[in-house]
């Protein structure tokens, strides 16, 4: 008879998760770079002897889905005979079961009474790891060697002692070694805390209890997820979408998925996606696997314990040599940031045919990766920073999309202006939500942001990797599309905003590397708004009024998109009820019926390529 | 009926083996099965099972025409 009922099991779950939370706090409080301390771009886990996740923190989902694969590779390549108490192992190689190169996994075996219990591990985006661009995010890289230093599974510490040669080699190849030093120690410190806490837990409950409980927790998560998948109608659901370009050429890249639901299992098959491309938007297999876990788990009960058991009912097929499973030596730094979001949305759009009430309209779909570097005028030291901004998420059947949210695969935070300006030579002149950027709908899309920086140093090197310059986030069930993103520069003395492609002669306006800006230049970032869900003419006029008062929706959009006529008198906004009724009737009569599933999608017999051309055409028509 | 085989690679080798079904890179142990006279490499027997249950019925016609990514 098992010692565990559901309460005992979930109590153990919470204790294990608590250890992971403490690991995360250690990392946040002790890291040197803002991407850890402010961005929280990392995850912390406890793994069993087979590198299955027993517990995790809900920080960066893309890493949580990846780390079990990366850790399994590590154990298999190193061999358990070569892993001893006090060892600390590091690994970031995309071609050994890793994500993009900045994602570094550090793991430590936990031996209790001389016997291996499992591992504690974390994965974090190390902000600078060498390569052709400061910040190691080369949007025009054509092979992985331009993206930074590759580390196969090697030891940072051996039996508790520094492996000094390895540290020296790493520090020599990073532009900001002091930050790396601090961040690696933050990661190692968090592992040491976890090891201590696990030992305490085992001392209190006994090893056998924790091991059996961990097994049962994974079984429990698998059962719960299977039950949820069974609720999705059996069938095959298909979707296609595009990445706008790869930073090297202007060609659009097709991504394709077929989701097969059969009983309590789901098979996600990316066959049909484009061959891998020259630029860095390719994904490693592990990144595509994370995509699938994130998409499926985002549709199911959030209280299912997140562990490797929850992955069991999910099967993934990502053909090698395609944009979803890059082969050596293809570059892949942006696969983790921008392709990953699109692939999540792709799976959701396929499943919108099966479970429409659980799906969001199209979300922003870009991490808006923005990197700066150079020699700091105050310190004379090299510096580098990787930052991202929030976007609008799609509206859902139940609520409006979220405003200014970092994409769901990252779940990170932006850097506060005060922290950013204290460290770097960019002054923030404007940071606001973008009016009318959320796609109109019964539930409106979330809003993107607008940010203007002024360069305050003599010279700063900029790299960027954005998407959604051409294709807007789609609306769903009558909702309308959100808005595009943009990145422009006004050189000192110039009188208008221009793209970086125009000013610096780059092939892509959204993806470029090492553009040197100078004092007085202004840089304008605009992130995408989310698509709307449902017919905007069904939106409660009072909600439209609130949106107008808050500045989320303009008076013009209220009338044009929602049919709500609002008048402003003495600084007060009021709905003209009669005019609104008439306007909504007029708009309903003027539009085609029935409302399509998406605001863009092939009609019966129409080629998907026709739609692709229309999407680009729409962009050029709308300017 | 398949069997496990160890992959032994020199340190300088950059070629990596992918699973014939899921596409995952296989580190050191590969599940080898003969199908239609050809050796196929899988991560594990679960992938072999899904190859028979899902891949062949779904993709075999397409595969003959264009070759799937594994065969490229």
C-alpha cells in the first residue's frame, strides 16, 4: 500500500517546487547581469537519476522543456562513471541536445550517503558569450561559429575544486567575462542551496519516500494530462504560417504543423516546414520540443504539476535539416526567440479547429531582441546588454489580450528604465502603450509598446532581431488583426525616421548586426499588438468607452471597428446610444457573411500561397 | 526486433545521428531496427513503434515521392 494520498503527494510536490523557487531567488539576487537579475531569463529544476524533471520553477518555459533533453545528453556523453560528488557540469552546445548557444545549462549531481540521488540544475541565457556581435545575437550569422563559444558537457568544478583551465578558456572568449563570472557563480550558488535543501528533505522524510513520491508525481501529471487530451476531439488538425525573413535574405520561410489527437495522446508533426535556412532563425530539435510542450501545457489545467510525466503523452516529429530541426553547422540563435513563438502560435492555430474556446488569437510573435554593446564612456570597460520588450497577446474567448507582455515561451520581465540607464548609454525618452495596436474584437487584442531611446555615448553598437514587420497577428472568429512592429532610427540632424536597412544598407530592416549609432541619434522600437477574438460589433460598448478613456482605443477606431459612437464634451466621454445602434446595424449590413475563422486564411480551393502574397500586399497597401 | 548499439565517435567528429522518426539527435545509444531490408536508427523502441503506427501510414506515399527529411 502506497504511503501517498493526493494530499501527501501534492505536499511533496510543493516542497520540491519550493526548493526550485529558492534556487531562482538565489540566482536573481546574486547575478551580475540584468538578464538574470531583472529579466529572469532562466529556469531551475530538480532531476532524478535519469534526468527526468521532478520539479521546476515557472520562470522560462522554453528552458524547462529543453533542460531534460540537455541533461540526458550530458549524462549519456559523459557517462555516470565520470560524474562524482562535488562536480559541476556546464553545457550549451546546440548540436548536443542544447538550445541556442546563450542558453547555458549547469547541473550538479546530488549524492546522499555516497549514492546518487539525482541532479539539481538550471539553465540561463548568458548575456555575452563571444561571436561576431556584442551580446552574441548575430541576426545575420550564417553558421553557429559566429554565434559564440560552444561548450560540450564539461566540468566547471571537479570534486568541489575549480577546473581552472576551463574557466580561463571561457573567460577569454566572452566580451564581458566579469559578468559571466558573476552569473556562473549565481547559477552554481543556486545549485548548492538546492543540494542542501534536498539533503534536508531526505533527512526528514527518508530517501525511499522522496523517490517513490517523485515517481508517483510524474505518473500523476501524465494521468492528468492524458485525461485533458482525451477531452480534445480525435482528429488531424493542420496549419501553416511564415517567418518573415532570416536576416540574410528577404525570403519568407514556411512553417507547417499537423497535430494528430488520438485518444489520450497527441502527435505534433512539423513535416512540411521549410528546409533550414542560412540565417539564424532555425530551431534545434530541443527548441521545437519545448514549443510543443508549451503549446499543449498552455491549453491544459495550469495546476497539473510540471514535471517530465506531463511530457509523456506528447510525441514530436521534427524532420532533420528543416527550420525546426537544424543540422550542423546552421546558425540558430533566433530559433529560441522568434521562431519559437511563431511555432507555438502555429500549433494553437491548428488546434483552434478542435477547441476554439481555449485558443487565443494571434499574439505579437516577436521577442523584439535588442542588443547594445561597446566601450562604456565612464568606465572604459567593454559592456553588452541583451533586452526584450513586451507585446500584445491575442484576445481569448474570455478576456482581452494582455498588454506589453514578454512572449509566453520566455515569461521574462523587461529591465526597469532606472536600471538600464544606470548601466548603459541610452536615455529613455518615451515608453508607452501604443494606442489602437490591439486587434479589435469582442475581446480585444493586447497592446504593444513604443519606446524611444537617445544615444548618450559617442558610439554604441546595436544589433536587433525582430519579426512581425510584414505579417500582423491574426484575429480569430471575427476578431481583427493586431499591428506590426517596427524599429527605426533618426540620425542626429535628420528630420525623419528611417529603417536600419535604409540607413545602414542591410538586407533586412528587422534583423541586423553591429550597426554603430552615435551620440544624439534616436532609436524607436514599436512592438506588435495582439489579434482580436470574436466580432468587435459584439463588444460591450461600455468596455469600448473605457478603452477610449484609457487611451487604448481612439475615437475613430471606436466608431470604425466597434461601431460605438462616443462624443467628448467638457473633457468627458459619453456613448451616443442611438448613433451606436445605427452604426452597428450599418456595419453588420455592409460586411460579408459568415464571419471567417481567421481574418486571413485560404477560402475553399484557394492556395495558401495566394494568401501569403495577399498578406505581404496588405502590408504594402497599408504602408 | 531491434537491438541497442553504442555510438563511438572521435572527438573531432561533427556528424550527428538523428532518430528516423522524431528527428532528435541521438547521443551515444541508438536503437537499430531492420525495416524492409534497411537499417533504421531510433532513439528508443517507443519511436520505432510510432514509426510503424503513425509515420508509415501517414507519410509512406509522400515519402516515396519526395523522400522524407531523414532520407535526404
